[in-house]
């Protein structure tokens, strides 16, 4: 394990959580957008988006090769990586609003599949994870500073 692996893992977490907060805020902002995108000449409501994350951890054999000195270029610091932003496949909400310009013949409007409460929970979780990564990064930094002080001989 390298000197900066802990900081690199925390940095990847900070980046991932920031993206989660951005996506949750975009979902909240578009919670009432009935015209999200044009599909085959018809407007479709905004579809909720979600961030997909995966671990940066390597498999056991790559760790073993690195420990034996055969592979020094591989990053074994862990952390997370954004796998992509995916759309929520859940159905749109049907709301009766016959005066709405996007209402169908029966008077129903397809509304986005965004639940503001769910987005607030996602935002709070991402914010707490962001804070935890900052705490971890500061702890790593403080350990390095203490090591430098010990090496200096005070």
C-alpha cells in the first residue's frame, strides 16, 4: 500500500458523492417537467436518473503480483469509480389535469417518476458520505504530518 492510497480513495469518494448530489438536485429540479425529451415526435416526461458506482479494488491475483514486486504500476488504493448514470425504469405517474397542455384524451398527464422525498434522502446520504470522506482524508493528512514530525526528530 502506498503513502497516498488513503487520500486517493477518499478523493475518489468525494468525486462520486459530488456527482450523486448533482444528479439528485437535477432530479429535484425536474420533478414537474412534463417535457423531458422528444421521442418519435411525442414529448416524454423527465425520467429520474441514478448514479451507478463500483469499487476500484483489484482482484486478489493483481494484489499478489504487486506484493511480489512484479507489477508496480497498478493502483491498489481502492476507492470508488462512477460506472455510469442510468435512468430509472419505473413508470411515470398519471395525474388528472384536463386543462394541462400535455393531457391525453382522458385528461391525464404523465408526470416524471421523481419522488422528491427519495431525492432528499439520496442528497442527505451523499452529503454524509462526502463529509466522511473529508474526515478520512484529513486523518490521512494528519498521520503523514505526524510521521514527518517524528522523522524530523523534534
